C-alpha cells in the first residue's frame, strides 16, 4: 500500500489505473462523498437537503448513490444547499501546466509531453526585438 493512503484509496487508485470508465467518474464520486460527509457533519438528513433544493428526497439519494448518472449542475445545487461550492484549481507551475495539457497519466505520450514542454518554453521565453 502507498504510504499515506487508506486501503480504500489504494483500491480506488488501482481500479482507476485499469478501468478508464471508473477513472473518468472518480473525481465526481470523490466530490459527492465529501458532500455526504459535510451533510452528516451539519447534522442534515437527505430529507432536509431535499427541502432546501426543492426536490423529492429520492433525488438527493440518487445524487449520493449514483453521482455518475447525475449532472454537475445538480451536484453543484446540492453543494450550494449546504453552503459549499465547487473550486477550480488552476495549474500553478509549468510542470503542472504541462501535465494538465498532456492528459491523464494513463494517456501520456512522451512525444506529446516533449512537444508541450517546447511550446511552453517558447511561450515563456522573453520576447526580443531587434
């Protein structure tokens, strides 16, 4: 097991490494899991969240149990109903930017990364005028 990870996280990582469909929905599932933890910390029931959203309780249950089948808009509304929100974290370094442009780790092509590094170096190099 990788240091610092729970058994469940390691199992999820292993599955994501071999199952592209799971890897594609895992971030959404992880986010919804955090929302469920928040709901419980706030002491809210699914029924109370449903009232805040103006939807029937089964809709909240669907968000929590089948996030891969629910739109991001609906998940965002669920988050807002509890005072939470999405956050977009932009790549902060040149390495993160290159990694983001190269795609998921399983799809990285070294030639694509090399090309991206050259393009980035060109964009970041000082402009000289003669």
